[in-house]
């Protein structure tokens, strides 16, 4: 089942949280982009495309966003 079937389109996450490459599926390839987007708490605007990882919508990609990405990937 594709992620887009599980979640509604919510703007910045065009096809769902963690779908960096917008292929409507969260995969290990999406995970590979996370380290380049990680900024830490309260660090300022995300880089282009990194909005897909910003679960907290706080313009910072940090470990809490990684935890949300893991939950999306595993379905737990």
C-alpha cells in the first residue's frame, strides 16, 4: 500500500511525512536523505526538499522528526 493512500495530502508533505523523493512511498532511499537535512532543534529554515522530514513544522529537522519518520516507515 502506498503512503498516499494512508495519509491525506497536507501541503509541504506532498505525499506524506518522509517522502523526500515524492514517489508516494517512504523507502530506505528517503531515509538516505535525512542526514543531509538534519539541522538540530531551533536552527532555522530547512534546506530545499527537507520539509518532508519536518514533522514538528518548526523549521528544524531533528531527532524528534527522525522518530516520526521511523513511525511512518514501520507503521507503528
